[in-house]
C-alpha cells in the first residue's frame, strides 16, 4: 500500500475534512475495513507469540580494554556536567587510562 492509498478512507472515517492533494482525493477508500459496529472482545484477539531473543555474547569488547576516543569523550563530558551540577565525581585526568571495568 502506497502512502496515498487509503487516504479517502481516513478522511471519511476520521472526519478529517477535504483531502490535501489530488493524490489523496483519488486514492481508493478502505472504509470497508472498518465494518464492525463494536470492537472485538479481547478474548477473540489473535494470539501474538514473540520471537525468541538470541543469547547475547558475554562481552563483544573486553571490559578491561581501554576506552576509545568516543567513549573517553562521552565519559569526560558526563563527568564535567556532573561536576558543574555539584555532584560527586571521581577525580580523573584526561591522560588517566580508563577502561569499561
């Protein structure tokens, strides 16, 4: 279904007024989809079964590996913001080795 398909049905069903474009005005209606007088009872809803989530490897990057440039930049930015808000932050210097552990 393209973006404009069903626009006529939306305008009819939701009382949106006139279509904005000729493309929306010429789109076929999907008003026949809204045929129930009342919503279905919840016990009649389809049963949705989620897909299983695959196991996550323990660590993609070892925790004792040093943080890269982006990680260090984010860490020191957060530390600076916390320091400006008078929160307790560890005293780390820019040259200190920092790992994920």
